[in-house]
């Protein structure tokens, strides 16, 4: 679960986070043959922070919610 921290960000940041979320979702859909995947809450910012901290491997899990659907979770 993520903590909510109120910060002021440049207006360009939210669209870039959304672009990253879409890129991650598209990659995972192709890799795992899914029709739909959900990336909830602050997960994209956690992934971005891990990449910026130099982590090349991030523990992720896809919780299946249907035959070709899932929810991305950080372990």
C-alpha cells in the first residue's frame, strides 16, 4: 500500500507518468498475452523511483482477475 504525500509538481509530470503507465501496461499485455491489465494508484511512481535509484529488477506480480485480465502489484 502506498502512502499519500502531498507535493507540488510541474504540470508536465502527470502526463509523463501516464505515458509510462501505458508503456508498462502495453509491454506486460504483450509479454503475458493479456487483453486488459490494471495498474493502480501510485504504482507507476514507485516503479519510476526504483529505476531512478538504479534498480534494474523490480518484483512485480500480476494477479489474474479473469481469463485474459489482471492487476499489476508490487511485491
